[in-house]
C-alpha cells in the first residue's frame, strides 16, 4: 500500500501512546515515513530498533496508568519543545463479564482505556497553544456501537472518548487545536488474531461492505490525514475506518 506524503507533517513533533505494537506501531512507522519527529510511549514493546536512521523514533518506557510516572515522562518529552500532534492510541481490550467488575477492576480498566488520554491532553495542550495550534487524535472503537459481548468496561471507556472529543474540540478550538476521534473496525493485529478462529475471520469479512481485512497501515493513513494541515477544518467528530462492518 502506498500512502500520501503530507508536507505539513515534516518536522512536526508527534507523540503516540501505545506505539510499540498493533495500530500504534503502524502509526509510528507512518509518521516516521512522513519525516515527523516521533516519540512514543509503551510499557513493553519497542519498535524503534527496526526504524533506525536519521529520523528514528524515540521510545519512552512508561506505565500509562501510573499518573506520576506519566507526568515525568511527558516532562522529558516536552523539555525540548511542544508536541504538535498527539495520538491517544493506547488501550487494552481484555475480555470480561459484568460479574468481574469490582471497584478495583473498574479503576484499572478506566485507567488503561481512558484516564491517561485526559492526562496527556491536559499537559500537552498548553504547549500546542503556545505553538499556534495542533492536532489531538483520540482512538475509539466500533465495539460499543455494535454492542459486542464481554467488553462492558472497554466499551464504556470507548464511548466516553467520543464525548471527550466533542468537549475538548469546543474548549480547545479557540487555540487552533483540533480534536478528533478515529473509530476503527476490526483491525488485524497479532493481539486481535488470538481472539478469532478462521471461521470468525470469515464472519468479520462477510459483515463488511468491502472485502479484505483492515490492517494498522490503513488506520495510520487516516490518522496522517487528520493530523495534517489538509484536515485544518476537521474537528469535534469521529472518523470511521471499518470497511462498512455492521
């Protein structure tokens, strides 16, 4: 797949959460290809070794659910200037039932799927304002729109992200900061593949309007457009990439 090159992304400072694997790794690779200065946060995975060179991304190991640690990591990232593009991608879609939702489980799930997005946005937005604007892209999910089973807290968090996007777009718009949500369908990643049998794979494709499977590179292509100046008047809304999955 060949992707467009956006001149406005070259040299921009980009931060991607959960950038070590899956969709996040696709985002890191895509923005590096655009010539952006990419930083990414992950707890375990580091894709930077495979992207060496003059424009290699910078890996920051951090548990995003540890707010003091996240604040320290963001201070390091911001030390040499503001972030122009923030991609709030990190999440974890562990399967669970209502009976498992204790108070502790609730807090842990919301922390990994929602809270860090607000923390990152709060700390990065002032620098964006000082720089004259920026783009924040939050990652939602088709799951709550479909009401998929065994994901009650994950879907709760993902629904909240769309509301958060609307609210932040209104608050930050006067500072020329755009806030959007990407809503992926079922994206073929190593993590997702462990949930699906070959029969399940066929069912996903049959439920889509378009044949084939969505991969991280497809999602990255949409993210790069929304982050670029070509999308200068796109804010406050969700943008779907699901091959028409219903």
